[in-house]
C-alpha cells in the first residue's frame, strides 16, 4: 500500500498500555511483540509505512498488513487468526496467563517451570503448555552464560580491531592469531558402531588418552588461509617460534597486524624483545573477555566440528598429522572470513545488553 494511502491509527490509553506491555516482555512472543511495535510506531503522526519498516527492519508490506489489521479489528487483529479445524479450547487470556507465569514467576522448590508443574498450576494439560511454549519460543529448561568485559579500554580496542577488519591498512596483512591448547589424542575402547539406516554413529562413552598437543594458528581473514604450527606446550618460547614462522611465511614488503588475546605468553619480555627486532609486526589485543572479536576462534570451531570432535587418534603424532592435513586442505580451498558489523553497532548492542541485565536486578 502506498504511503499516501496508509490507514490512520489512533490509540486509546488502554490499547497503548497493552501494546507497550507486549513489547516489554522478554525474549518470548517475538511475533506479537513486533506487531505491537509496528502499531505503536504507526500511531505516530505523519509517519509512513516505509519509515516504520526502516526503523523496525521489516518490509513495508508487513507494516501495511498489521496497520490495516489493527485499524479494522483493534488489538484482537494482532493475534493470529484461528486455523481451520476443531474450534479452539484455549482462549487468548489463558495463553497470556501461561506466558506471564512462565516469564515472571518460578514454582516452589524449583528454579524453573516444567510442562507438568505449569500444567498443574494452570489447570491445563501438559500438551497444551508444550504447544504454547513452542509457539512463543519459550524454553525455561534452557539457560546460557554470558560475560561482559570489564576492560577499561574496551571501546578503544573494539574500534581498533573492527577498523582493521573493515578498513585494513594499505600494504598490510591482518591476521587473527591464537592457540588452541590441550587438544587430546583419544581412542575408543571398542570399535565404532557405524552409521546405518535409522541408526546414528556410536562411540563408547569412555576412551583411551594418548597425550595432547597445542595448535598455534594465524588466520588471514581476507584470503581465508591459515598458518598453523603444533607444539607440545604453549610457552612464550613456543609463541615466539610461531611468530617467526608467521613472519617468514608472509611477504616481507607487507606490515603484519596480528589480532590476539591477552594471554601472558603474548606479553612476556621475550616477545617484546622479538617485536623490537621485527618492526613490521604489530600486535592488537582484544578486550578482556572479548575473544568473540577474534575471527580465528570461528575457524577453531569449524576445525573442532569437522575434524577433531569425532576424530580418533592412537598417538599425538597421528593427531598432529590430521591437523596439518586439515590446514593444507583449508588452504587449498580457502574461504574468506567477512566481518560485517561496525564498531558503533557493536557498542550499541553491548550497551543495550548491559542496560537490560542491569534492569533485571530491579
């Protein structure tokens, strides 16, 4: 619908309050919360569907649809229409009570609701609770961890590293460097049960350990290639040896900007003396608790998933050979790693998350 023919939206105080309540509930009814945000934005004087879509990052047709639905049916128009089949036995207010109870309370003697305990509390069936949770992406049985950086130079380091990703210097290589320590060479205590029709691959739950190795890696984000080196330890002496390997493996006419974390092995006097003798090498440290800024961590994750997690090795030599072969194959068919978010977007996202976690204590 063209912006000039957009339906006018006028909100009563009750409607506005209900819509705002829907937008403030955390991490659940995302579809409903988005529709509420669309209607609240459309109620602003003179705003067009295109402007609302740009603000909320949705297409103009979506804005037009929910503007018209609200204008015709009010708040009820934002709820999905019933599908064909048997009539509904669970009303909207029951669904809302389930959502609010799940989000804003916990049962006695437990840290979170289960479908059974909530079903007893609500006087509903377990399957009904399960369907509501699935519909609104509620998972009280799951939790994740997070860590906010306390680095006093967090902003400067984010801008420095993201600047290297998005606008690398001329005649320079940007390499993401880190160690993956204590990679285990393990072997099952019985032969693997291979995958078959209707049967996943099976390994014994116990295994034999044959030692560990440490992988030093430098990812060229633009080319997607990796310089790798395995050591039995990860001392500053081993890291200096790896820096020398990187320095010799790269064109001498290019400066090297290495992005790495704050491990003590990266800052020892031995390393500082080496850097003084090799002025084309520049180190850029991620903030503390900011390893997500180092793209080599993504490459380590791929290596683990594709080669190490289910790999079985009878010796550290076999493990190291597998790692070298994986790196060689990676470098034969490299894929660049592309960073997309700007420093401003990252800092705004971190600030919003910090504000949200701070508000959760009140």
